[in-house]
C-alpha cells in the first residue's frame, strides 16, 4: 500500500482519540463554512434577506450589508471566511496519525487565530450595531468549540519523544 492509500484508509477508518478530535475540527470548520455560505448568498445578491430568529438582538442584513463587511480586499467578508475555514479544515485533515509536529502546531495557531477573530467580530457587531448576525454567531460558536479539540495535539507536539495518537 502506498502512502496516499495508507492515509486514505487511516483518515477514513481508524478511530484514535487524535483522529476523532481532528474530525471534530473538520466538522466544525464545515459548520462555520455553511454559515459563511449563507451570508455569502446575501452579500453577493443571490438572496435578498438573511433569515434569522425573530428578535431585536439580530440584524444580519444590516451587519452583513455594512461597508465594514466589504472593506478587506474589496470582497465580501463571508468569502474570506469561507477560505479561512477551508484552510482550518485542511490543516485538521492533513497527514496521518503520525503527522509532522509542525502541522499540529500550525493547526493550533490557525484555530487560535480563528477564535480571536470570532471574538473580535462578535464584539464589533455589538459595539457598532447593537445587534448580532445569527449566522455569524453559529460560525463563532463552531470556532470556539474547536479550541479544546486542538489543545491535546498541540501539547503533544511541543513535548519531545512522546507517542502520537
């Protein structure tokens, strides 16, 4: 069996604690991506309104249609989010059980970046708009849920001579 065949088998069929956590990160990244996809439909004019629970606490149309949502690289921020979460999922899925330590540390750094950005965006929404985007909160919640999943592998990656899971 070659390396790619072994990786395919391992990622799809093995069930170590480390692989289960990595699958969780992939799942949460895809959940956040789905929320970004809904926002992207609105930000690119494919849909005219973002559905949300009826509450004065939510105003996704105003938040996601604001100038701030389009100021980075002259592109809707949801599309940047999609790319970012795809990178997180890719790092989580990269390599097998005994993957290089740098990948584990890169994933931990990426999840930390994602979580810090989710905090920043959530605070900005309330500070600037006195409301939140329901879809952004889904993405933020998924992002925060990744943090405890990435910690064990990161700790293992910085310890010398430990067995990998």
